[in-house]
C-alpha cells in the first residue's frame, strides 16, 4: 500500500507503510485508505479532534454518525457495548465481512461519535491486512472518501480532488469500485433489520443464514 503524504514530500525513504499510518493516526492525523469496500477517509475513533475534522472535511451532516472499523468483536468493549448470545451469533456470521452493524451506545463520552442517536455502527472488515492495521491503530472512523452527496472516490486521484493537501496521507490500492457495506440492526431476539443493502445480500428481516 504505497503512501503519499498529503502536505509535503519526504526527502528520505518512508518506513513500512502500515507502521507509518499507525504512527500518523496515533497523533491525530487524518488520511485516505482503501477499505474492504471503497476508499475511506479515516481517523482514530477514540480521538474527538480527528472525528470532528473528518466531519468538516467531508462536509458531512453533523447529526449523522459514521461507521467505525474494528479489528475484532473484542473492540466493542472499548465503547462499553455488551453483546448477548444471539447477537454474538449473528456478529460471528457476518464478521469479518462487508456488513456494518448498528448497536446501542448510550454513553455521553461517545456523543461525538453517536451524535445523539445513542447508537453506533461497527464493522470488522474482510481484509486481513486492514484488520492487522486496525489491531495497531485501534478503531477508526472510515466514511467514504468524498463530500457528502457526491460519488465515492474510486481512485486516489479522485480522492485528492476532494481533499487535496488537507489530509496527511493517501494509501493507494488502484481502482476500487465495490458497493458500500450492507447496514443492519439487530434486535434482542437476534433478528436482523436491513437498513441498507450493499456488498452482502441479506433478507429484509430474520435470522441471517450464510
């Protein structure tokens, strides 16, 4: 994953791309990376400053929460989210994968993420390399790399037309033209309500069978 710095050129060889990205994100940086679906503009979900910056860069509706990428189901504990057996069964069927799941999160300290909805959407991505990166960076907000209402960037060139030198790095992976993730909510019985059909086809309601 070649990394291009957004603000200035480097005069020396970069360290390994993943280590560089992890270091930048830990310091509150924002950048563009390929996900398992489309290019995303990413920042640490545990840093309010990074999250708010992404809202500004994307010109995103401030009342709409963003999807959070996590390395595994265990990361849900960082947000105080407790799963129950039937929910866990569904999560294990759709994760890792291109399915984002809305779960309750009523903690005020995460209001900068849930934006008053008291819910958050999470995904454990299908990409092994992306999960490895997430295990080092921690959870990342990762909305699509575009201004709200505009087409998602399919290439780094398109992403740069949106964000230019206002982000710290770009991670290139050629042209990505996948559908966005499918978005679901799970009730207390483990039944699934589909809020957005996407890369994974799921029945409109009922237990997921994969």
